[in-house]
């Protein structure tokens, strides 16, 4: 046989080389998946409360039926006011708990009397849809103790977050998973 002639490939060599190729492809795929997961686990989506403009897109653009974004109450900042801008509509005729006077469309904010003239406001996360109306009201007529956060026990951590893609204030960003929550007024964001 001449040096430039190729020998025919035997069936055994064909299968051996094919299996080696499939094994190499499998190892490369597994390595890629593990690397992707480790990168995804190092960062999570979160809202920068100082950039959030309460556009309402957290409620409508999340891929989940009920958004993973929820209102959070910073109790240490709250004034426990009788007239809470995050609870009551600005044009409310009475200061009571009637649904027509409440700003939250889903009734997620509960008001409880503490002592005259103080009330405590708590967020029922199961009812919160992440619309940001209470946050906007609290910031406009109050001290800004309400803000929005991505709740990681609900979030799917999509690589291409629909809310982040459409966020009017560009407040959605990836943060380190070991520090997943951004607090309002936190420096160095």
C-alpha cells in the first residue's frame, strides 16, 4: 500500500471514534452547564430603590403570574402617621380602612391602630402585586419608608429578565448573591 492511500475504517474503529466524540461533547456540555450555573448563582436580580421610578412594570412585565417583586416597609424610617401617603389615596374623603380610600389595588397594606395618632402599616406579600403605587404615594406624601424588592424565594432568576429589560428607571441590576438585597439610602450602589 502506498503512503498516501487511506486504509478503510473498520466498523470497530468507527464506533470507538464515535463514542469518544460523544463523550467529549458530553463533557464539554456538562462543563458549560456547570459554569453557567455557578455564574448565575453568584449574582441575582434586584431593584436599586434609589433609582426606582415606580412605573408599574414590575407588576406587568414579570414572567410569573404574580410578580416576584414585592413592597417592603422600612419600619425604622416610617413615621407611623395617621395619614399615610402609601396607604390612603391623596383624594380620600375619609381616613378609614374602606377599600375606596386605599391606594393599593390589591389590599396588600394593612393598617393597625397603635395609639393616638399612630398607626402601623404592614405588607401582606401574598397579596402584593409589585405595582409600586404605595411606594410612589409614600415617596410623594410621606417619608419614603416603602420600596420595592425582588423576593428571591419567588424569582426565577431569568438570564434575560423581562422587568430589567423594560425598567423605565434602569433600576434592575445584578447584585452579588451573598448580598442580595439593596436597602433604601444604602451608599455605594
